[in-house]
C-alpha cells in the first residue's frame, strides 16, 4: 500500500494508524510526498519516497500568506497557491514511487491530487483518504459559482497531465478527490449527518489515531483535581492568528477561575505571563491529555474535533477557514457543542459557551453518542479491512 499525502499533520495522521495496522497484518507500506516534512510527521521506521520536495519546504511560507485570509479568498489561495502547485510538483516523484515500490493499491489523500493522476496513468487501483468529511457534504451547494470555479481548477489540472475526458459543459468526467472504488471517510454519519445519502463505496470507518511524536515535559502534576479542566487549542497552523482570540480566552478563564482550569496550547510570546489558573504550554500531548479533560475549545479542525468526541468531550468551536465552518456546523447540528465567532468573540461570550457545554448535560450526551459511533466504526482496523478486500 502506497500512501500519497500532503505535508500536513491532519492529513498524514490517519494514514499512520492505517499503515501500522496494515504492517501488523504483514503488508508492505510506504508514503510519498515532500520527504523532509513527512519525516517529521511519520514514525522513524516509515519508508518515504520523495515527491514534491521543492514545494514542500515552502508550505510554511505559503501558510504565512494564507493565515489571514478568509472565505472565498482563502479558498482561491488554497487551490491556486497550494493544491494545484503541489500536484504539479509531486507528479514526477509519485510516478517514480509507483514504479519503484509497485503498490497493489495507492491511497491518496484528497489534497494529494498527484496520487490519482499517476495511478490512473499507470493503471494502479487507487482509493481516497478523506481525512475531513467537508468535501462529502456538498460544501458549495449554496455557492454554485464557487463550486464551478473549483471544478474548473480540477479540469485544468487534469487536462495539463492528459487525464481529462469530456464531461458535461466541458468539465472532466472524473474527480481526483473521489475514488470510484473506495472512499475511506475518517468520521461517522452521527457527526457528518445521518440524513445524507452516500454511495456504498464510501466507508465510514471513524477516526484513526496513529502514534504521535512525544511531547516531553508536560506538567501533569499541575492539573487541578478540584476544578473542571478545559483544553484550548487552535492547532499548530492557526496559533499566530489567534492573538485576539487568546485575549478572550484569558478573559473567560479569569471569570471561571474558581471552577475551571484552562490548559492553553499557545505560543508564550502571544500570551506573556499566564495567570495561575491557566496552564500555558507551547504544545501538549493531546491524545494523552484528553482523558483528563471535561471540554475542548478549538478551531473546529477535523482531527481535534474527532479526538475530543472520541473521548466523549463536548466542544466550543471557533472556526477560522477552509473546512472548519463545515465541521463546526456538524458539531452544532449533532448537539455536541456550541459555536462562537473566532474573530469577534468576547470573554463573556466564550464564558457563556463554555458554561453551556459544561453544565448542560445535552452536549455531553451527544458527544458520548458520537463516541460510541466512532468505536463501533472500527477506525484503522476497519480501514485496513476495506483495503484488503480490494486485492
């Protein structure tokens, strides 16, 4: 099994878990993508076949330009400056990887478009790794012009590599974001929306949590058993954009200091000296920490949301861009959390939202219902089962 992935932790992490399960069953696994970035995200023993290295190192610079964009501007930047250039850069390396490794199946993340391009050209079966469910929920239904523009970007890319066949209105008749053979969705209908109708080859396997690099030095002894504990995390890519939001967090923490301990994952340079009732850390061992918490405040990143719900924790979500508003809507519609405004949240609003998810049993019940659905879906083992059946 060859995994084609972008150099982003949230997209790589599910493949780590699935790869470990496949390896335990005796299969050979490898990853292809920007090697220097993947080396930081994958286990030391992982086999990495370089692809797109010249662009992978520039993702940090791209992020600095993308960080403050919102809405359609952020979407245009994602496609024009990131996804399409990454596909172009990765195609030669993915081609070498397929010819060298000889995979029976190529598993392509939805943002690693080079994977399907090469797989179709070389006749290798390929499946989709949907590390977020946003693309499955008709995200542009209310904005058809935006959807047409995205389809146009895909058609141009396919035509550039001779992979486009004529479809309606000149569009390509296949979409590299969606395999016609198998789409592994790392979520469940209980979160995505139980009323939606999905084809049978869309396999909802639930989250797959792989091994993470160690986060040494977390002060476990400072967790207060006498107060409820809340993690605040904006993920690694959004911390620098969170200065205003962190101000609201500190204000809410002050108002709830007697009842709630905040564990704040944020750069100390943006926070300064944290008050006694706030446990400030540059990074936290999130999976290990979640069993010790009562709620999570986050940016509605799919990984963080699923990790919190896998531990039955209700959420306060403050989406910023990309798929985050869609994931936030899923959380709210499932009853598992409350949404606040990222850019304009006041301390009082955040305090009230936290009080709602901590004191009202409804969000916790909903979170535990989703937790049960995740457990039943099977995670990495279920994904490996589906992949084995393709051979």
